[in-house]
């Protein structure tokens, strides 16, 4: 099967990646079902890259329905070590304008009922998640965004809500009071699963609106979102072209060894099914 060390997960508005050469579409089956769509592998700026549209082509899958375990596992099985995730979001700060980009460094989880781990079923692991995004890859993404001419903000807290509806005004005001910077419906459980898979993961958050807290703005509408999504998608593609040639071969961040001391279950107690299903992730530690 084709291999690629760089993965891009396309968010709302970004369902395909132009400019790829030597392209092939790969269907990957995983112990956790099928990914959101076929994975497109091609060469961009001299690097092999795997592209997966998070919501499927045609935007068919809601945030709560995303097969995140299958998505991350599939990318891992193709050799991916770095994931750049594109995510549409709303701004919770006056100074973060629609059409800006944010490279967040923290997450606040308000989701409910999403499966956020590969583990369970007889095997327990506790990863470190104090820094939910790879600092090295995030720094490189920030520099690439500046080079592409984006209005980009470095750092910030991304609050993840369940959706699919947008926030009430009360919720929006409370989130602002908590000091979060942006709000959206994806990134989790992706970020946690990527860490368990020992993949470097960073997010390019594309701001579409001011959510509903901003008194002078019109309420969030689908029409406004779609217009801004398309504009953001074009900038995101330019940023990806900038970052891909500069992603290093070697990794010296904690992401690459996240499971080293995280598996608590005694080796002799791990069920055979778990060993089989998670061999891609834990094999080297058994």
C-alpha cells in the first residue's frame, strides 16, 4: 500500500487538494471501521502526502458521527507521522476577525459521548495531554501561514462543542467569560487519538464568524459561513503548500513516544484481540 509521512485532514469547505501529482486513491479498512472517505495520496512540493476530507466529499458526516478512530488509524497505517488538521471555527475575541487563521495551543472539551481513545476492552493507557498540539509542528505551521500572507494568530484556546447546532447567546457569553479564543465542533477526539497513535498533530483553525456573542454582527447564517469557508479553504491550501517542504524527516518532540510509559496494563493481561487490533500502535512496546 502507498505510504506518506504527512497527512492533511480537510475540514468544512476543504474536500480536495489541488496540485497533487502521482495521485492514487486508497481504501483503508481498520479495526474501527471505514474512514470518512477514500484517502488520496500524492506528491506536493516534492513530498508524499495523504489527504482525507474529514466530513467526506460532499460533506456527508456530522461532527458527532465522525469515524475519528478509523481516520487516525488509517493515516497511521499509511505511515503518517505529521497531521495538519484544517478546522472551521468561530471567534470569541474581538481581535480575532472572520477570515483570520488561528494556530491554537490549548483545548477545552465540551463534547458529549464521543469515543476519544483507542484503548479499553482489557487494555488501559493514560497519555500525557497537557500540550494537546505538537509544539514543533504548530510553530512551523505559524511561520508557513505568515509566509502565505494570512492574518494568523499564534496560540489560543479552542473550545470544542458537540453541535450540530451553533451556540445559544448564553453559552457564547459564558465561553467568552472562560477566556477561550475560538469555538468549533471538531479537533476532538482527533487530537487525543493522534497523540495515542504517536502522530504529531496541529490545527489550522479558519475563522468564519464571531459566533453569536458579538452584538454588532448579524446572527451566524449558513450563507455567511459557506462564503467564508470557501475563502478560508483557498488560503489553507496555500499554507499547506508552504509547510509541506519544511516538515523534517526526524522528530524530536514528545509526540513520537507518547505511549512509551502510558500503557498501564500488564503485558501478560492484554487480550489477544486488543493486541491484534492495536498492534499498529502498541506492537513496539510489547
